[in-house]
C-alpha cells in the first residue's frame, strides 16, 4: 500500500516517520502560509507527489486543498484531519462520484476505521495496547494499534515500571508530552488524544487483570 501524507508547516513529519515502518510513504509539505483561495492543483505542485497514493492523509487544514484532493487524487481513501478542512458534505459528494472514501476526524486518534481498508486500520487508528502486569507494576507494553503520529508507541515505552493505579492518568499526560501536533485549545485536540490513550490503557489493564 502506498500512503501519501500532505503536511503543512511542522505537521506530517511524525506520521511519515511512523508509517514508513509498514508502508511505502510519500510526504509532501505545503508552506505554512497559503493563499486564501486555491483554485487548481497547478498552484500547489507539491501536491502532485502524492496524487497516485492508495491512501492520502491530509494535515493541510485548508478547505481548497481538501477539495482539490477529492477532485484529482487517485486514492481510494482520503483522511482529512483538523478543524479547517472545508465542507464535509461537498468534499464527500465529489469524492463519492470518483469512488473515493473520505474520513474527516478532528484528530486521527478518533478516526472511524473502515473494514475495506483493513491492511491499514489493523495497524493504525484508535490507540490499542496490550499490557502485562506483575505485582502492581506494568512490566511490558505492546502497541496493537498506533495513533498515526506514533504517540501510542511513545506512551507504551513510558508505561514500563509504572504503578497500575497511576497508569491511565499518566498515559494521558505522556500523550500531551509527546510532540503531537493536535491543537492545544480547551476542548478537543490534544486533550481528546490524551483521553483516547487514557481509555486505551484502562481497557488494556482490565484485560490484563490490573484494574
């Protein structure tokens, strides 16, 4: 599977590094400052690098970039993240006519997983961990499903040796310490990513007999 990643500014690099573990990845990074209106892919030649990918993840947070990808990409799935991604109804309508599935989560930690793209979603999506407990401490942590940016792997490494009772709370903290590019507002963003990892650890501990 070929995965194309459209970054912008600092966004996209961590996802490209993480996903290159499993897939052929092409990263293109758009300038931080983009025109308010972009009418054609010819105005953003960087985008052409990823158009033939099987799956495209877009971090551009620009409505016109989202629209252009739905109009001209040859991907089977577009994952467009952020809060400034454009009209979901319009983008999905155009993509549907071209046989493209579109997912538009605020952050990738809460992305809806599609069965027809199991090759991808068996590895990436909502964080999932397998933990082993000895006494009151976590002695091993394996990532069963990783957040796109690699935050789950970071959290798993930090949990070794942590007391079971503190593990869910610390998982949320470690998520926020990781250089995740989710927004730092009062709602959603990094706080939602932290909550998803807290829940993942709590579930894993329940399965391991820790909580």
